[in-house]
């Protein structure tokens, strides 16, 4: 039996067109609506606005090696694809997730030959470049240094931590911001009206407030906004409109932008610490709950609270450390969700407590003195004379026992090595209990003459 022949002529064209349309509709909305030119890109006006650095580079086709750094769904890959349509250079896309280092070396060798024999520039786009470890990044560093390729790397991770210092120094870093609500709404409206790539042909009625609700749910992520819209539209009943109620019904819980090992984790931790240090209980409890709601490890938060109690409060309120320790112990016995109570209890107490960094300053200055003078000899009077020989060489000689003197204080006695005489490491603040501690130390350090 003869094999079935592939249709040719008009029949083939119709077949191919139908297949292409089917493939187009099967692709996710976010992919179908991906901007084809710079004018379609929403947001990032600080980079792509008229006369801005990245816009000028694209317009003049003078593309530097660069890193596009920003949260998911902010346009990193889109900008790279726009550059691909604008540049006269050969554009080579590569995924750090799907590709191998061997394949990358092949692309680099091809780029080297293209420049050597044809004088053709190559732009190498590496998506999720942070997935490469430092040794893998070394594979293309020489090619960037020699100008064989222009590198465009896309990453959600802070390049300071995820990219080789040598490679980072040869790249311009462009920071992309999460899309604001107005930009997301514009993107969603485009999806509702575009008849070829969006849902325009469906003629679904929608409430503009519903699009605003989706935008708020998306945390600045354009891809998430479009995917959420498509999911909701696919679930609509015939003749049902897109309303705020429908959006609420379809999106019961908003996924938070958070990565427990990534930059956003440390951004939120920093916000929590700085809010407590700034004595703002409202901001402090907000950031703590942001971490817990995003699934962060409660024990990590409790460890930060223990550190904070000594580092930022110290002797201004010694109870702060007790509260933090009690919260840690209580959580370990309670577990979740009840364990949120002691965590919140401690966060609010620490935020409201008087602040002092005198503890950290004291041990830092003491360490500096050790670094400066080394291991100074312990004064003989402070040494413990536990043998006859030790006593014979002066150990313990001249020691004054405070418990045998008035007020249990050896007034005027000195305990530091002679080389550090007069040094002051601990200077109590004028906050909380340290006010009283400071007054007492002033009396001890400057005793009144007897008689």
C-alpha cells in the first residue's frame, strides 16, 4: 500500500495555516502576547523610555554585554527577544537550565569562527544565568573578554552573589522592577482586546475592576497576570462576564513573591530587622507575617529575634533576650499554627523595647584591642595561685577581694593589662536600663577620694 502523500498546493497551504493557528492557540497567553517590538513592552520606563540607556543601546545597535536582573515576569526574556529582532548581530539564545556546558562551548566556538572568517558579531543570550556555577561561568568569560561574543544574561538572583566577579565587572547590570498596577492593567486590557493573539474574538464582557483585582494579585509579575486571566476566562460559564467576584472566587490565595534561598528572602528579613530597630511594631509584625505566610522557616525567624535582642537592645532591656528565648522555646513545644503567638509576641516586644548597640560596640572594640596588642600578659594580681610555686613568683599578690571592701567594690582597682590602662570598651547608652548602668559605672570608674 502506497504511503499517504503530504498535500501540496492550496490544500497544503490551508493545512499548514490551520496547524499554525492550532499551535498558536495552544500556547499560553503570556507567550502569545509576548511583545514583538520595543513599543509593545510595558513598564521599565527607567530603562526603555526615550533616551534611556538601554533604549539608546537597542536603537543604535550598540549592545554592551549586560545582565538583566529582576523578578519573574518583568520582561527580561522579552527584552532579549526584542534585541534579537533589532540587531544586525547573530543572536544565539541558550538556556542554563536545558543546555549543557558542552553545547555552550560549541556555540562559543561557532561565534569565534564567525568573527574570524566573516567579521560577524554574535550576541549570546543566556536565560537564568545564575543556574551556572562559578566554574561553568568561566567557560565563556574569555570569549566575553576578547569581544568574541556580547553576553546578555537574564537572572532573578542578585548578580553580586550569583555571577563571577570577573564576569560581572565586564557587564552592565540593568535592574528591572516589578510591573506597577497600571502597567499590568494595560497588559490585561491588551489581552482582552487582541483578536489574533488574545481573547478579543471571544467578546467577553468584563469589569475594569476585575482586571485591577488580577493586577493586584500578580505582585508585579506580568506573566502571572496573563496566566491568571487566561485560567479565569477558561473557567467562565457561557454568557458569564468577568467580574471582581469571579476573580475572587478563582484566586482564593495569592502566591507571594518569595524564594527562601534567594534575594527576596533576604530583602524581607532586612525589612523586619530594620523595622524592629526603628521601633515600628506595625511594620515589624507585617514583615514577620510576610515571611511566615510565604512559608519561611519559623526557626530561622526566631534565630534572628534572638540575635536582635542582644545586638540591638542588649542591656537597655535585658528582658528582651528572655522574651526571645521564651518565644523560641514556646514555639518548639507548640508548633504551627499556634506557635505564631509567641513569635508575634516577641516581635512586638522587641520592636517596642528601648534600643542600644552598646553590647556589639563593646566586644568589637575589645577585639580591636586584641588585634592591636596581641596576647598581653595577665597581671600577676589577677592570676590564681593554686600552688606554692605560683605564690612564690607573685601570682595573686596584691589582689583585693571586692567582697571584703565597702559596697563590695575595690574602689580604684584596675583589671586590664597595663598597656590598656584607661581604655573604655563599654559605654552604656542613654536608653532604658542602661541609663542606670551608666550612672553606676560613672561612680565606679571615677571614685570619690576617701576622707
